[in-house]
């Protein structure tokens, strides 16, 4: 439309003539006034300002004050972002002698831990009603009668799942030690996000990432794995396993907690990131993780090697096989396990982190074991129906945990479930 390829500043008369007094497209052509003799092109004021500062439009620099247009525009200061992930290098490690990690640097306050908003009478029914309220039942009825075509694989049970997990987090504040592990619900039918875990009892099914309180075994939070659509907040530099941990621990960071995980989650980068946010960590680790130190390849049984980088302690201990640990809360020392060596008759000694890990890891597996004895799930052709009953079993287990915490009555888990049935609860 414009015949002249060179740009120049238009006068007010030319602008009015072009846009208001011309009906022919040919009238939009402009003539070059002195463009052949000028050594430099003249640009409109808006293009001149952008050419002087190309990043001005992004709000990074201040705009000069123009008395005709008003005061200058000063950009707002950006809020502080998330804590950056600091990578741990293999060259930072050195031989440890009487080393104790500094830990999270925050003293854990246990005065607020425990059951929140307990019922006046901690009966079995009242403890169960803490998780399955009238509003939750309304969500169940609404979801049963609603068929939505969404891309969420859990759309048929998403609101029910969110309602129950919200009740879990609202009704209990965990103690200092936490545990993150995987759980598997048996399902052998056709399902896009069905998983295969050979180390689990069922092997095939729907996988959960579960956060548990170590002291009570209370299930604090859960995430259902659905592949690429899993509801986790991705953290750059930590991968999928680290992002799962950060998603589950988001409400508990900066409070002095200590996390216990297995080697699928552990890495020096993740532990360093947790340490910067006031959270300790301990767990088994794979030696091929980025940032791990080098250890001797061949060691005799009972030998141990410590490496530290100022904030973390890496341990390789030769038992029946290699045992590799990473911790930010344990010293480089050995402790008696309370057992005697079968051959020498002397007390067995193990690294302090190994003994503590054996005591506090496995809470998720224990919860699965308890619910497997008397579960309410039955064979079904619909995966979301069985998933609902799995969530219902978890709610009953949490109610049982709350009941044991508030009441002096000590009853087995099976009797607790029977008491719920006998009372014919109306939620």
C-alpha cells in the first residue's frame, strides 16, 4: 500500500489528509521529502523511544518524565521469587572426621502438633465425621450425577479426592518427622495411567505419592500419579521426583521438619534445596546421582566411609551389600544396633543415620498393611469406584489414628471399623 519503503515523520496535515479526507487506496502513498539528501532517517517519536531503549516496553527501565503527558512511570519492585535451586558438585566433598551437619537451622515447635479442632466427645463416629462431612457427601452425590468431558483423567472423582485430602490436612498438624513413599492400589483392568511396580505386593495398579507423619502414621496428603497430567508443581532442576517432594511438603517448609525418603527421591540437589528452606532430610541414595562424591568401589564387610561438603553427609557402608546414605541431620558416627554379631559375639554397630532411617521409614507401607486386612473395596469394572473406596479406607484409618490420640480407649483397628458399622452412622 505504501510505495515509499523509507520511514519518516508525518505532519498533522498529512495524517488528517490520509485518514479522513481520502477514499482511494492510492492516496495513502506518501512522497519522500528530502529523504535522498538526508544522511539519517527520522522516525516517529514512539519508534525513536523504542529504538533508544528496546526493553522499555517490558517495564525494566523508567520512562522519562514528559510534562505534556504527565509524570514519569516508575515500575513496581518485583516480589521475591522462590528459593533458587543450588546444585551440589562432586568436587565439594571431602573426607569427614567427627563431622555433624548444621541441620535445618530452625528449632521445630512441637507445641502445635497433633489433632486440630477435635470433637467434644472422641467417639469412633465423631472421629470419622471429621473427614466425611455433609459437604463431602454432597460432593459425592453431585459427582455421581455429573458426566463431564474434560482432559483430567480423574475428573469423575477429582472433587471427592480434593475434599478428602483437604480434610486430612485441615484436621492434623504433623510432628517433626515426615515420610514420603509410594503406595499402589491393585487394578489390573484397562487404564491409561496404570503402573507396574514389582517391589509392591500387588504390582499392578494406581500409584499414589503419600506423605505420612512418622509418630502417628497419619496420612497427611496424597497425590495420584496420572502421567504427564499429575497434579504436581514442577521445580526446575529437581526433576519429577524432587517436584513430588516439594509439592507434598509445600505447607510444611520452613518449620524444622525432617523428611525420610528412599533412593528414588534422594539427591544432593534436593537435600540442599530443602535445607535452604529450613527442612532436614535423610534417605538412601544412588551413587550415580549428580553431585554425589566418589567412594571406594571395593570395601570389606563392616567398613564405612564418610564424605561431607559442609552441609551434607554422604555415607557408604558395606553390610551384606553396599548401603549408601545421604543426610543433613546426622553426624558421621557409628552406634550400637542392640544386636550381637553371630560370629564374634560382639555388639553390632551401624552408622547413626542407618539406625534412624530403619526406625522411621516404612510408615506408608505400614498404613497399606493395616488397611489391607479389612478393606471395603470389592471387585468392580469401574476404576474410579474402587479408588473411591480406597480413599474411604484411608479416611477410616486417619479417624482411627485421631481416636487413639484423643481417647484413652485402645481398640484394634478391626473393632474400630465394626463400631462404625454398628452405630449406623448418618453423615
